[in-house]
């Protein structure tokens, strides 16, 4: 089993920055890709950014040029640096990890991000 715990959410002004962190524990050797998702009130959860074990990344169009995902395999962490933030970035952000063995998804409890204008 893999447990994920996010931190770093909070209130930020438009144009500001925030860094989210997620630490994995448990059977971390089975983790492949790691991702950040977000879910705004009344909307579906959406993928924000993803990173493979080898460091390949991809981003939602809304995140390109503003957000950076990174991971430290030795520390079992994945971070999301968010810059030039907009009100539409307001959401609950969730860390996700995918099992290399069977594709099972693991989820954190989420951290709230609010961007004030």
C-alpha cells in the first residue's frame, strides 16, 4: 500500500506563487508516474501535471509555462511549483501515484488552494 500526504496549500494573491509538496510512504518501490490533479467547486477533477519515474513531464494547457512538476525518487516526493497564479487555479489539489505493478491509483487527501483577486 502507498500513502500520499500533500502540503503547501493556502491563500495566495493573483500573480503570486505557491509550492505544493507530496510525500509518499509505504511500498514506494512500486510507484511509477506521479501526478497532480485539481478539482474546483462544481467541476470535474482534472489533470494538472504528470512526471514519470525517469523525469519526463507533461502539463495541462492551463499549466504550461506557469507550473513546474518535479520529483525526488530518493525522498519519495513530488512537488508542484505554481507561478503567475490566477483565480481559476483555485481548487483542491490532489497528489496521485500509479502502481508499476498493476496500474492501481493512489490518492492523497488533497490540499486547498485559493487565489484571491
